[in-house]
């Protein structure tokens, strides 16, 4: 391989390295932007929780709510710190990749300068010994003269391109070095932010300990409140289970009535159209029509994409599904059959999917509730101040079904939302997506 060929191979190798470094750098830049977006969203959650904490300072209607908010604030703060750590890790990788990219560019620039310098020195020596014109006229033939002219023209153009490329690469190095400087400054800023967040976390954790100490002095009040809440939750649960049992029984009666009608038609030789066929997915489950079965399958396929059951620009889950350790009472665990969603003031409840309203009822502590059936799935919307639908109404996805109760004691608007499949409670959170 000649010298020019080797030079071209080195250049290709350097270009490949540069492209790879640029690709990794681009990926890290995108990751940093995504982490920054998540961090800003979490900081906004912290701000909103802080506002709620201010509102709950003067009330003792639910003395555990403030502690729950502080606990949530601490979790959000820890998430911010984690995101800051991930951002700094991504930026460290970015700084390393940028350094590699700059070194590749500097190597390219050095090779370009050396190649250009050699060509200039070579041309100078030729000019010293012979004139360009003499070089052309000394050709052995007219064709050789033309080739020499073309060579000199292409050589001059090559030199011009080399000079332009050197200037371009030097500019790119300068730009990359400036970008690297900004990235390092961003890392310094993130380090300061992390330190600030850690200090705030320490303050919040101390506040949490103080709140727990204060609530510990109100143990009897907490136990009474907990007992009343559990009584109300059990009452809501019994009402839902009763409704499910009634609907299963009614569907089973219709299924048996159809079978009886089919047998009668066969015996009498008549062709009277019987009731619509129904079939349950599981033994003892809700016997569905073909339309309900299709709706049920469609509902299941949309797991993780169901809209949140509240209107407004913002919403957040403030009560998780399942069993949890009580914030202030040792050895006491609470159970949530659904999730509690904090919505904007004035927000309304909306259906998460197409379905049929099967029951509207009232339970103390949960105000008005609405049950909607989606095949063998059911969704429950509780703590409504007003209800816009009635049993038997068909509803569509995102259709408003009622106004969420505004608690005057702390100015909060919270929807209690449940999701059932057959007779089994589900965690609604993984089903919701937007």
C-alpha cells in the first residue's frame, strides 16, 4: 500500500472513531435531558406537596395526613437526589466522550497540518528549481503536457481544500472545548444542587421525626380515627361485593333462562329467538355476552394506557393500593382497596373506559360512589359530591360522571378509585397511563 493509501486508511479510522464518539455523546446528551425533565417534574411535585403541608398545619381533622405528606415529600426529595446522581453520572460519561472526540479531532488536525506543510515545502522546492511553465513545456508530448497541467490544477485545489479543512477542524475543536467547559460547569451546578437537596432532606427527615413524636401523644385519637376509617372502608367494600354478587347472579339467571328456552324450542320444534348467549371466563364468574367479552378483552389490552379518572391539568396519587405500615402507630397496618388521587380544585371524575353504570350509592366517609362495568372488569369512583349518571347509563372513555368532593378543612379534592376483575381487587396504578 502506498503512502497516500495508508494516509487515507488512517483518516477513515479516525473518522469512524469520531462518529462513534459523537453517537455516544449524543445518546448521553439525550439521557441528561430526560433526567433533567424528570427532576423538574419531581421538584414540581415537591412544591405542590409543600403547599398542601401549609394548608394542613391548622387542622386536626386527619392528624395523619400531614405526616403522610411529609413522608411523600421525603420520598420525592430522595428521588430528586437520585436523579441528580444519575445526571452527574451521565455528564461524567459525556465529559469523557467529549475529551475522546476532541483528541480525535486534534490528531486529525495535526495530520492535516503535517500533510499540508509537506506539500507546501515540496511546492516551494519545485518553484526554486523550475517554473510551473517550464514543468509543463518540458513534457515529452502534448498529452503529457495536458496531464501535467491537470495535475498542477488538482494539486492546487487539493492544497486549498486542505487549508480550508484545517481551519474547519480547528473551529470544531474550539467549539467542542467550549461545550466541554459548559458541561463541566453544569456538573459543578448539579453538585451544588445535590448538596442543597440533601440539606433539605435532612430538615424534612427531622420534621418527620418531630411529627411522629407529636402524633404519638395523640395515640387514642389516631386509633379512633383509624377505626372509623376502617369501618367506612369495610362498608364500601361490602357494598361493592354485594353489587358484584347481584350482577353475577343476574347474568347466571339469564344464562340458565336461555338454556331452558333452547331446550324448549328443541322439544316443541319452534324457532323463537332465545335470550343472548352468556358465558363466564371462570367458574362462578360474571357470565358475559359476546359484546361484553369483546369489551373486557379490549379493557385488558389497554392496561397501562387508561386515562386517569380525574379532570384537570394535574393529579397525583396520595394513597397507595394495598397494606401499609401506619405512619405513627407502631404494629398497626392499614389497608387501601384502591388508590387515592389528589386532583385540582373543582375537578370532576371521569370514566376510564367504555362501560355501563351498574350502581350509584352513598357511604359515609366516601360520599357518593359510582360503579361502572366493563365486561368482567369494574371500576369504582368514590368521594363524589354530585353524580351526573344513573344505573343503566352507557358511558364512554373520559366521560365526566360526577363532581369530586372538596374537603373544606384542608381544601383538598381527592378521588378514591378502585378496579376489580370479577370478585378480585386489582391495583389500579399499573393500569393508568395518561
